[in-house]
C-alpha cells in the first residue's frame, strides 16, 4: 500500500510524475482505462493549502469546464481530480485558426461563468492552466490560487505579493492602481489568453517583470487583427474589450462575453463597425465606480501640486473631510 493510501483502495497499475517542485508533486495514476491526477502539496504549509484548494474544488463540483474532484482513490495528503487531458493550451501551435479559437473561447467563457456563479475566482487563468482532452475539450485547472469572491481584499489594501502569472495579470492585480480586484480580473486574464491564441504571443510578451507590470497598467495592446490579418474584426474587438485597463470599461460578466461570442457564431458576418461589444453585458450588482466622481477640482489641485513638486517647487496639500 502506498504512503497516505486509504485501506481498501485498488493500487494503480502505473504512476507517472507530471510535475514536481518544492511546493507540489503532481502524478498521473493509471487504473486500467481510467486515469486520475494526484496533486500532493509539499512544504511547511502543505496542510493549509490542501484544505483550501479542496474547499474550492468541492464548491465547483459539476461546473462544466473546470477541474473536478475524483471520488476515488483517496489520499489524505493529496487532492485527486479527474484527468482532463495531458496537453495544455501552451503546447499548441499559435495562432489558432479562427474557428478553433472561437470554440475554445466559448468553452472557457462558459467555465468562467460557471465558476463565478459559484462565487469563485480563479486568479491564474493562463494557457498552462488550460488542458485539452483527446477530442480537444478545454478544462480549467491550476486552482491553487483560487479564492472566493467574498474573500478578496478591498481596493487600496496593501499587497505584499502579486498573485497570478504576470503575462496574463489584470492591471488591478499588480497593486499599482487602487482598483478593486474582483471577477473582472479573471476576464482580463482570459482576454490575454485569447490574445495569445489569436496573435501567437501574449499582449505584452513575457520576460522582465517590471516592464510587464508597466505595460499592463499603461500600454494599449496592438489589436490582434493587426498582428494576424485572418482574424475577424469583431473577434479582435471582443478580445480588446476583455483587455480594457479599467475594470468598469471591460466585460463585467462572462455571460456578457458569451453573448457576444454567440452573436459572432450566429452568422451574418458582422463587421467591426456594426458589431457593438458588450451589448448584452450587464453587471450582476451595482459596483462603486473605479474613478472618483465629483472631485474634478480637487484632482486638478493635486495634479498641480504634483507638477510643482516635479519642477522643484515644494508644496504642502491638506486633504480633509469624510473618507
């Protein structure tokens, strides 16, 4: 009997290590015609991470397109999920043909919509965290960083670390904007993934962390249909809408994204001028705006003081009143 096994479970015919690091060991277990993935957290806080991710996965049972817990075998020190595939999106030759891109986009949008409906945010959507089955069905995996929407930090709270993969990180996730991090950050990450599938590379490439943070916050990506001339204008517009800097200006829900993708697949060959993105995208609740409202004079005074400081003219500004 292997370590950590529950008595009475059948032993696997074969085990294959998929990935191993100081924090996690991932193994594929073969049981005849069935395979499962065993994820074993390692390190001093392994038990905490195990309980946290198990709780997230329990809340996502029967959500299509998201990793699903396997009922057996059971390992007290591990998470066991159904094997959704051995190839990730990161291994595909890009850019993808438009039809394949739209098919994957629809499947991922449905998975994200189902996850958000259960009150869970993924926080690390990237090509490496989407696996494909033998018949090409995508599944979101890699839920170690996922959290409940209720557990997110409010805006302006200090962040000591960045959560997620930098090439696909929403501007508010960098901690440099003061905007709240909510489910719309997942939609930005999904947009960055679709951009890579459409253009062959993430919107701002990869590499230097400081450059990536700056680009996510301040740089507008090149429209993907300018990189890939075969990409339809409406699909390019959908991807760019996902990549809007301010959360208030991008898609508010995955359902809104799905509505646009369904319109795109519905025929009629819409053009970029006739296709209005977000036409059926409605926020699930009234959220506070990401910009200050009714404080134009105060903001102008602060900007003037800032420019004076840059010119060497020191000024003090007193801010008072209710928060």
